[in-house]
C-alpha cells in the first residue's frame, strides 16, 4: 500500500513538473518572439532591455520623421494606434515622398515584424490556454465537498480563486488588446511597468501608442506565466498540507475514538447504576405502599374493635343496670323466683360481657401495638424512599449530563472521521492516475489504473467499518 501511495504521489509531482515545463516553454516562446521582434538574439538582462528600447526609439524616430514629411505636405496626421492607421501611414508616405529616406523601409519592416509577432502572441495565448490553464482548472483544484468544512481546503480555495480571477482578467485583457490592433488599441488595457516608464521617456507614445503594444503583451503573458506558476506552487503546498492534516487528523481521530469507546463503557456502568437505583426506589415504594395498605387495614380493625368494644360496653352497662334494678325490686317485694332467675341470668351475661370486653381489649391492644410497629416501619421506609429518590435523581442527572457530553464527543469524532475521509478522498483524487492523465500529453490508448471511484468506495467502506459504535 505504501509503495502504491508513493507511486501516486510521484505521479502527482511529475504532473506538476510537466505543467511547469509547459509554462517554461511559453516563457521561452515569449523570449523567442522578443528576440525576433527586436533582433536581439544574443542580448540578455539589462542588455536586452536596452536593445528593446533602442529598437523602439529608432522606430519612434522614423515615425516622427514620417509625420514631419506629411506635415510639410499638409497631409493630415493621425495617431498611430492600429494596424490600419500604420498601413495608412505607409501608403501616405509612398504617395507623398519622392524617394525613401529610410522611413518607409523601416516602418514597413516594423509593420511586418509587428504582424508576425502579434500572430505569434495570439497562437501563444491560445496554446497557453489549452496546455496550461485548462489543465490547471481540471486538475489543480480543491476537490473538497461543501458538506465538510475543512480549513486547509478553504484557505486553498480562497487562494486559487484569487489566482483564477487574476488569470481571467489578464487573459481577457490580452485577447482584447490583440483584437483591438485592427481598429484601435484599447490603451486603457496597457499596464504600467518599469519598461513602460522608460519607453514613455524615450518615445512619443501619445502619437504612436502602437509602440507600446509588444512590450505590454510581453508583460501580460509573463504575468500569466507567473500567476500560473504560483497556482502550481500553491497546489503542491496544498497537497503537503493535506498529507500533514491527514496524519494529524488520523492521530486525533484515533485518540478521540478511544476516549469515546472508554466513555461509552463508563456510560453503560452509570446506566446500570441508574437502573439499580431505580429498582431500589421502586422496591421501597412498593414496600411503603404495602405498609400503608396494612396500616389502613389495621385502622379498620381498630375502628371495628372500638365499635364492638363500645357496643358491648353499653350492653354490659345496660344489663348491669337491669340487674341492679331487679335487686332493688326484690328487696322491696316478696321473693319472686322468676325475678331472681332473671337477675342471675343478667349477672351471668354481665360477667360474660366483661370477659368479652377483656378479650376485645387484649385484641385491640395487639392490633394497636402492631400499628405502632408498622408506623415505625413506615417512617423508616419513608426515609429510605426519600433517600432513594434523591439517589435516583442524582444518578439520573449524572447520566443525562454524561450522555450529553458523550453525544458531543461522538459528534466530534464523526466530524473528525468525516474530515479524515474527505482529506483522503482529496488526496486520492489529486494523485490518481485518472487525474494525472488530464495533465500529460499521452495517447488515448494508454491503459489507466483501477477505477478511482472504486478506490473511494473501498475507502468509505473501510472508514465505515472502523467507525466507533
């Protein structure tokens, strides 16, 4: 796997070098056009600049002489800002001058030279568009998804957007300037430079703006090359950043995933504790409910005994009073056997009721003692329920808080995993054989490596299997 990845990385760097060579070829073509236009094959550096300046000064001098000749002939002068007017000037000179003092020859040579050089620049611009800019737009891009926010890709995209804007503006201005040669140069498209400042001093650019065309085209195309090279350098820097981010993100993701795994295990323990506390609370509540039911039953029993006790006590008092009344009656009358029997029977019933009341009192006391015992048990159990309620509430709050923190951590891990996947997809796309094929000038019959889509699917499946549950 490492050797394959290294091979892909090598192919990517080879692709960048290929584009750099294309840019260098364009710069060499600019230099070749310069040398041809200025006849300065051997000149370099400051000598080349001076050679260019000297040539344009000579043309400027001939143009001034030509205007002076036409002025003496009372022929209307025109600003030489197009090929049409340059050709018109040559024709006027041929008609007005009896013989060529050198102006017609040199201006005609300048015109031919200008046409050839402009044609060369037109071809160069179109070739640069096809060989460099189109390939940059196809291959040297972010490949980042809008769904995943990656700082490294955002910075890269911002930089590349700036380069694209500059290139589009420079390319448009170059084409407009080339096109305007026929009817009148768009002088507002000229760009100030160190050379243009020197040219402004050496030549009459107000009268002959056409003298500025070739130097400005050189400057514009050189600028296209410089910006394109910056784009390539930024793309290479981006790939190193992506590789670095992959390494760092993979480490962070692994570390946070391990933390998540441990936290989930801890969550299970907390959840188990919550359930145990809940079960304890439920059991205590059920016990308390049972005791309360028992107390209700005991209260009913006590009420029943109290009612029977009261009823039997009243019955005993009534019978005792009747026995006392019969006793009084027997003392005041002759002995009556039936009254005596009746009184004895009442006394017996009174004694039985007294025994019954004693038994009721004993049973009532037992029930009351049992109620006191259950009241005490209820008091203790009520306290247990309150404590269990507090423990359960605290455990539930801890579990809820822990679950929220765990959810946040899980979201963090998912974001990191998504970023890692996105970074690996970017790396795979940008270093893929398919992408490299868009850069190199290779025959269409070259066999490509396995499908890039298949590789990305495999990578996504791999990430899916590694995702923490």
